[in-house]
C-alpha cells in the first residue's frame, strides 16, 4: 500500500504515534492482567517500529 503525505502530515502522524507510545508506558505500568499487558507491549513495539519508518520518510 502506498500513501502520499506532505511533511506537515508526516509530522502530525509522528506526534500522534509518539503520544500514544508515551501513554502506553503508563497504561502498561498500571495493567495487572498479563495477557492484556502483553498485547499493550506488542502494540508499543509496533508503534516504535512505525515511528522509525516514519523518521526515514523523505517527503
């Protein structure tokens, strides 16, 4: 899939993903259910990988 974004849109998307990654840290810390905690940790890793990919985007 190809999505074309301008620099402003890339910056906005990065900021949104970064905010979610930060929020997940708090949520993971306060989650006691192991299965749910594991899924949150996987989501955080996926979002971190997405951020890395977004940082490599040349607009």
